[in-house]
C-alpha cells in the first residue's frame, strides 16, 4: 500500500509541489514506511547545515528511508536502477542522480548536478563503500564520490547508520548484503518485534582544503566511531555497541516519499 501511495504522490503532488513541499512529502513517506516495518528512528542531527554532502555507511535498502525520514536528500545511484520496474521510475521522480559507471564524461556532468543541488542549500547523500555490508564493519570508502562537494566548496557530513534490537544488541535483520534478497531482508525485519535505527551525524569535513582521500579517510574513521565499529577490522567482525547517551531521539516525523534503491555508486578511484 505504501508503494502504491508513493506512486500516486509521484504522479500527482510531486508535479505541482515546490521544493519545500516535496521534501516534506519525501520525509513523511519515508517515516511512514519505517513505522510500517516496525523500525523506530533515533537521529542526532547536531552537525547538519544547509547544502551538505551526507556520507554514510551502507547496511540495507532501508538506509535510504532512514536518511530521508531524518534529513531529506537526493541520492546518487547506479544507472541500472533507472531500468528497474516501478522502483526505477519512482527513483527518477525523487531527485535521484543516476551515475553511469566507467564514463568520465558522464561523471563530470554528475559532479555539476551534485554541485548545483548543494549550492541551492539542499542535501545529497552517497554511500562511499559502493555496496552493502552486514553492519558490523566498514569497507573501503571510494573518495571520488566526495569530489563534487569538495570542488564546489561544500562540506562533507559523515553520518553513521546502525540497527539495534530492543535488548541493546546490534541487529542483523536489516542486512542486505551478499545473496540476501529484498524479500528475505524484509521478512527478517518484519519478524522482529521492533528495531531501532540510529543515524548519528559527526563534525563536518572538507572545510579546510584537505584532498578527497584525506576527507574520505576522516569520514570513515568518524563513522566507525559513531556506529561503534572497528575502523580497521576485517569485514564481519562484531564490535561492541556504542553508548546510547550520544544519541538524541528525534527525526520520527510523519515521513517523506522517496524510493531510491541501490544507493551505491562506483567511480574509478584516483
């Protein structure tokens, strides 16, 4: 029903709404989807300012709605998503920036598009790992995805995403890595009585003239610390939970519409 509602919104209201109203719709629809999945959002948005490139770790297809329910953003996605039935069409109606892999000319156009969105005071989100993990460790961050913001003089906002059970243990139900299908992932989430999704922003990066590799390394370290993950551990090692005291409950707005699947994007690293 929520997918149908999102489609109706894209067909009707999105065509006539201004930017502010579109962002509110995206936020409210995303929060409604999280609520339907039994996911409670806790968001610390202390370090947010207008026009940031939000850089986050990537665990699940749910990550996109966690971000949009707290901080509506345009997402950079792989070009293939545009051709996915229904989801690709919805993504195209929701400020998705589609990246054609391996095309330097197209990457330049994407950089210009991202810079224009940031200059307008709106947010863009990327998942620099380029793929999902099980949420217990971080992969390498592709620094090229940060270049549009740095070239435009806009800050990078590292944000940590993590999922927790009600007993305080890290939840693996939302993981969408390896051979896990969308249906299997969704079923695992729905089997849990309640899951807590935490989005924690960290201090802005890229404002001191550092190059993209340094900013990517700093962002990765900040996200690891905020999510309670080992910064250098091999993928799959379970870390200790971060203290709940660093989190501020919030962001559980009545949601916003945005169906942006496959948020990872890859570029040749230089």
